[in-house]
C-alpha cells in the first residue's frame, strides 16, 4: 500500500543550523565548505518512515520543480525535560520526540 507523501513529510524544520545547511552550497569564502555543491534541506518526518519512503515523498511533493534526491540522513530526536517553576512548586513536563531527515538534492536542484 502506497502512503500519502504528506503523511510521511510533516513540515520543514527551520532552525539556524538548518539554514546553514541550506546555504553551504553558496559558501565560497571557506574552501572546505565550498566543496559542498549539493543543497541540503531538513524536514520533520513520520517516525515510522524509512529513507526510501522519505526520498520518494520529497520527489513526489516537489515534482513540479523536478528535484532528484541523492541522499537521506535521519535523526531520532529524543524527548527533553522542561521545568517551569511556579509559586507553589515545580511543574515538570517533556518536549515531544520527533524524527528529522536531512535530504541532499542534486547540485542543480533547489527548494524555495
């Protein structure tokens, strides 16, 4: 059974580190960074999705831009404890766990 690509790819993960990965292909000032010719994008994905499903879902979602995925790296981010101190005591909660995928495209492709 083929899954809907929007069930596999939840959304883009936009952080400072993710923005740096996207701009590596344009970094010409540093010689080691200038070798990174392929753009990389970070997405929040379904925890049960594998790399092949993620790659096919990205190509399906962005088929109008004709992108080709060359590599997918996945990371399972664990839960983190949060503490909020209130006047009557501590409230301890947890941030939810999620899975993120770093998707490498071909050198000529981009997602904007």
